[in-house]
């Protein structure tokens, strides 16, 4: 599934086997977000699903930073779940 645009944000949902796997993946995303100083909004639901929203809050729009973070998250997810 590709990223969607909803309410001027890039949005995508990710599924995991359990909450432990989800939080391990979220840690990967968090470390990268801290390094790049660009943080996603994340919502965890049903203990195995995670919704990610990306928007550059300072620009109030989707920017190249959001697209770069989306690519990182996709690549990391593909590698993480194998």
C-alpha cells in the first residue's frame, strides 16, 4: 500500500504480529526521526496496527522532508518484516 494524502498529510498504516514487534519497529523510526529532527505523528490501535501521519508543521504542508521520511519508513518496514 502506498502513502495516501489525507487532510494535507501523508498517511499510511502498518500491521505487525504483536505489540512487541510494533514497538521494536517504532523504535527504529524514532531513532531516525530524532537524528533528522523530523517527527511523525503515530497512532497505535488494536495493539498490532500503527498509523503514521507526516506533515512539516513549520510549513503546514507536505514537504520533501516528509517524502524522505516516508521512504525511510517504507524501506525500514520492508527490511524489518522481511
